[in-house]
């Protein structure tokens, strides 16, 4: 554990390269990955570190993402630290084995560079990929900036390996917007990262032949349900532990992390909720609106799984109107995945403010400040006049 | 057997009690029972190698019989035996014969 503030090194990197640096510093035992735009740069850069002998990692250039996750599962069960990175269709191709990783309680870390799912074929950002995996038992963090992509990559390992959690953890950075966008960030010294993550001491490593253990047996009607209940409990515990790890990370970096971040939210009358890089755009708009006397605020959700329903409801309880921005569609559902979670959180906490849902940014459609202004305008209007049209809306769509 | 609650079992379905699959009586799955004709058997051990359940009983380098608690009746031994010394007999018939 690092208790003293350490001096970071300011650099300009895109999100993919920042994540590659984080993986280099974490120096995992195994990285198994398959290239896919816009993630390729992470493993491409990381494989250079491997070739240069800068890490001890066994790098496995597998034949598919299904194999990548399977190799990580094997490596993690063996007792090693295993990581991978993917995007879009690559994550979809892992779907089956995502559940094996979480059900076997393996603390694998995955870096997801968000990309839409085909068809039509599109390589740009939306959250269909990670939202598609939202029930797979993985902890999910979302990054607003390249700095956060780097910081969350490192914290993901501590979260996953926490003995009271032991769940695979992914963090998601918006494809191209963060993945290929160059930003200023501060890299920690290697030894600070290494001392933060510590030495991994697996409880039941498969390679410990003196204490033989079986991973992945068949479990039938008598016990399967009990194992699933354990996973649910681990998620509940993660709600307590993720902010503790974020606090510890803050003590030596100065950058503190919780489950969510409120931006001018406390006294806000009109709030938006968003994941990922869009939060940055919203902050700019919130500042502009505040200058005009509009009490606008933002709730940026960092942690989507587990979903921090209580603190979210507490933060939103007194708002006049709320907009939930979803960067994916759940076809046939009553709104996007984030919207459904927010509505449930409000309802179960006895709150029923006016809430709008916006689908936006699909296939990388730009979300510009003017669009966010429109959202706050809508909120002010429904507060004044009530809801006259559908609460499910499409932002930035030609109609 | 009392089943444990979700707080009493090791996470992830791990089994730390090595070899406890022995406690599972796969013999109850069997519809056909392998019967060895000891007059034909040369103790070549091919059936012992092939049996997926380790159910060929061996003592002093000689095949002595079948572990019926675990033999699930797959018939692989009978198929592989080069001496055609093993026949698969319907379980009900084999039971009658044994009585
Ligand atoms: S394979 Fe046939 S001959 Fe060989 S040991 Fe088995 S029963 Fe005997
Ligand atoms: S029938 Fe199958 S399980 Fe039984 S002894 Fe033969 S090979 Fe083994």
C-alpha cells in the first residue's frame, strides 16, 4: 500500500496506449488477446513491451476472442494474473465464456474499448457491447477520460482480486473518442502501481499440486442456485469495496474514485445521467447553463455493475426532472439499459420524479453540446408543462 | 444427505477434496453390464486403458472383474477387447443371472 502522494509523469497518450501502459505496469502473468478495432492498439503496444522484455507476461496471440477469454480462465485458475482487451463483436464472441469466468470466480481484468455491434457493420463507439454483457456477472466500470481509463484499468485489478469480491472486472472506454483520442494524463511511477496492486496470492491455484483442486465441475439442480446466490452476494459486497479502493487510490494519486460522481448536482434542479466520455461534454454544458442561471447538474455513473441504486436515488430524489442518456438500445424494452436501472432505483426508493430517456450516439454518432442543451431544454419544458410526448426519445437522429 | 446452504459452500464450484468423484455412483446409469469371459481373457489390459471410469478391477497384473458401483455401461471395454472376451448384457438380465 502506498500512503504518500506520488508524483505522476504528465504525458499525452490516447486511451488505448494509456491502457497498454497500465497493463505494462501491472505486469500480469498472462495476456491473451485477439486484435479488433478500436482495441487493437492496446495489444499491439503491449506486445511491443513483451518483445522488449519490459514485462514478464506470457502473451498468447489466440485465434479468437472466445479463445482469449478461455486462455485467461485457464491462466487465472492456474493461479496467475490474467488480462485481455477487446471491443464490440469480440466481446460478443466471448459471451459464453464471460459467464464461465464469473461463475468460477476468477479475478480476470478486461479492457473493453466500446464499439457498436453489427449489422450494419460499424466500428465506432456505442455501448451495445458492454451492455450486452451486463448480466454476465462481471463488474463494469466506465471511463470518462483517458486518465480515468488508466486509473480504472489499475483499480479493476484490485477490485477483481479483493477476497470479498473475486469477480472478473471490466472497464470500458469509448471507442475512438477515448481509445484513439489523445489527452493529457499522468502516469504513475511503475513501483507505485506495483505496490498498489501488491502480490497476488491465489487461494486455490490449480498448479499447487500439493493441494489439488477441481475447477469447473458439473453442478446440477442441487447446488447450482446456491452458487448463483454467492455471485449476487459478491456483487453486493463490491458496492462497499469499490469506493474503498477508489479512496485508497486517491490517497497517493490525488484522484479519488467512488461509484458515481456528481457534477454541480447537489443543488441542481435538472439532472442528466450518463456513462463514459459523454459526461465530459455534459459538464461543459452544465457550466454554460449555470452561467445562464439554470440549475443544471450531472450524475456521472462510474460503476454500472453492481448498480449503486441507493446512492443514485439519494442524489436524485429532489430533482425536478431527470434525463437518462443511453448509448445503446434494448430493442423492445421500455427504454435503454441505464434508464431501466434508474427508474427501478427511483421506484424502489419511493421516488417518482419526471424522467426522460434518450438513446444517443449509436454507431459513433457525435454527441455535441447543442444536443445536450436540447436535453436540458426538454427537462425544463416537461417540468413546466408536464409530459406531452413520449418519455423515450432519440437524440441526434434525423427525424 | 443434508444439503448445504449458499453460505456454507466454497465459491465458484471448487472441489478441494481431490478424488471425491468416487462418491458419485455412476453405476446407477448403467443399462448394460459388461461381463468378462475369463477363459478368453489374456490380461492384455486394453480394457483397463480404455475404460473412461477406471472401472476395470485389476490385481497382481490380472483383470479380476468390474467395479459395478462406477461402471456406467458405456461398452467401450467390450468394443476394444481384442479377444472379444467382454459381452454387454442387459442390466435386468445380468441381475437375474447374478442371483
Ligand atoms: S481387453 Fe479383453 S483380453 Fe484384454 S484384459 Fe480386457 S478383457 Fe482381457
Ligand atoms: S462398460 Fe464402460 S465404464 Fe464399464 S467397465 Fe466397460 S469401459 Fe468401463
